[in-house]
C-alpha cells in the first residue's frame, strides 16, 4: 500500500489518452496511476498533486466526469 490518497479523474479510451490528459494538466507522471477496466482505463491522480486546482477537460478521450 502506497499511503497516498488518489482522486478519480475519469475514464479514458486508452492509457495514452489518460496520460495525455494528465500531461495537458501539468500533472507529473509519477502522480498518476491507471487501471484497465474492461474497454476503458480509469485514471487516478494523487490528491497532493492536485492542490485544489481544477483540471481542464479538452475531451482527450475522456468517457465520463469526475466522481
């Protein structure tokens, strides 16, 4: 167990789409984790990396909103 808290950032069509979304929002790759769930990929971002900011959604393959 990592000891870090993560927030859901949505579902994407691929790992690359999830990583591109994080990159577009200036999130360091070490602050994300992805999990394949069937036909989609779930993206989670370390809560401390978000620092209360709002992520922009440019439609980079995202399938749903924040939980």
